[in-house]
């Protein structure tokens, strides 16, 4: 079972990477290995479905360049493949006077990143977009939308099959061994040979990366669960599209917000709490070994020491619907605890380095035989086709 390239991971980034390679080099033998029964089961299938504009990211960073390029590629892909999406726009609001400078900084960053139509708006103008929001100032971001990334991923998988790529499911990778000319990938069921391995394993990308390295790698994936509530249908009128707070500049999460969903309904959230296993979608999902690996990682201990107060607040909101409601009321005072129905959850694969840094940018490390995508949380879904293009260019230099 010899291949030119094997992509580990059938989420949207792995699929987009395989697709970009296959489009450029149709003759190459490409295989995508996925441990689940279908594509997009984890981060891709459990996110909020937002098409991000590239507003938040440091100009020139991988996140900024890939999000902005990926935004346009995603829109083009949806148009070509008749995938439903909407460019709804969103408001970002400062609810306290002390947040106005952060809003201004965000506005400047958006301009530096080349966002079109971005504009600062007064509290009364915010109400023209979202009548039930209370704030001191806001910003209108037209280059934002909604889509169902599971549908996008399924369409990518269909295109890959049409182009002659192979997708295999229920193939959990247990080993990666680099050889002189070929690398060997072992799964629970089979053994495969390939000239190049591309690791897009998301929550397990650090584990897959470590399999092929002689020395310990410098980052670990720390799983953060984001929990959502749904708003009862009779209260949908409170939210027209997307409402975001000014994010905490010291924490790589956007804060609880309101999102109209492509598949219907409105979500409120997420918070960000440590998950006790990599795929811990419920509060009591625990894997003792994975939890031990997280808690004993020096980098995470430094994160915990730095952000313990924020972390406790997030954990409190996880177990207190009243506290979660209070956070939402900062944006929409009319929202009540009784308006919220427990929704789903996603788990963010957040890379953490040895120094206690939560990696803010995408991280891709490579050697001759393996390309590892080690940090690709939000906005990776929006950026997926651009990340795929970036990685495909790295890969094809070897052939």
C-alpha cells in the first residue's frame, strides 16, 4: 500500500490540504486516513460555523494571511459547489468605557489586515443592526458570515474521490516511522508506506508529531472545551445575526457571543474550560492518562499560574447557568436564564509551548519526511483552503 503522500486527519484542514495537492498534481497517489467513521467529526463538526473576516489576527501572521486569503477561497468554493452560506456581517461591541481603546486597537488591526467596509459605529447605530444590544460603542464588520463546515467538508471529500484520491475511515494511526526513502504508517488495522506524511490530526497532532521525532517536541495540545447554549425559538428575535464582545487581548479566545447558525437556531457561547480528555465534549468526560499528560506539562502549569483567575471564572460559568446568563446579559440585558437551552460543545486543540505560551498563530513544522500542522484552531475552518495551499506548496517542493 504505497502512496506519494498520506494525510493523517479527515477534518477540514486535512481534506483541504489533500484537495489542493490533488488539484495541482492529479497523478499523485494521495491517501487520507481518518480514525472516525466519517469526515469532520471533531473540531470541524462542532464549531460555531462562522466565516471569519481576519479581524483579530496580528498583521502578517499566518492566521491573518491565511484567514483573509482563505475567506475568499471558501466563498468561491461554496459558490462553485452550491453550498449554502450567508454573509451576515457582525457587530463587535464595547460594553464598558474602558474597552473603547481595545475596540479602537481592533479597528486599526482590521484596517491593517485590509478588511473592506469596516467601520466604527455609535451605540445608537449598533441598535440599527442589533436592536437589543446595549453598549457604549461598536464596530460593524461586513466581511463575516455563516456556513455549515460539515457540509463543506463532505463536499471536499466528494471532490477528492472524484479526483482519484483515497479516503479510509476507522484507521487510527498508532505509529509513524521514517525510513530512508519511505515512511511507514501503522494503524490499528493496516500498514502503509508513503514518501511524505502530512499530519493534520487536530487534537492529536502533538501525539502524531512525536511518533516521528527522536526528541520530545516543544508543544503540547491542551484541549479546551467550549460549551454553548441554544436560545429558545420564541426569543430568536433578540439576535438578528452575530454579536461579539471586545475580546480579552491576553487570552486566545473571543469571549461568549451570539451566533445565528446556518442549519437554524441561535447559539450563545462558548466559554473556555479545560477538557479532562482530548475529546471531552461533556463535563464528566475524563481520560486519566490524557488529563495527567496535560496537568504535568510544564507549559500548562505556567498557563494555569498565569490565568488561574480567568480559568476559575470560566469553570464557574460551566457549572452555573446563572453565571453564564450574566455574561450574556452584558451584551443583551433582556436575555434571561429561562431563555437558554443546553446546547452542544466543541473542543479546541490549543497548542501550548514549554514556556507557558498559548500559541496565538498557526504553527507548521516540517522535516524532509513529515509536515506537522501543530496549531490550527479557529479560524482554521475559514482558513482551511489557504492553509491547504500553503502546505501543498511545502509538500510539492519535495517531488
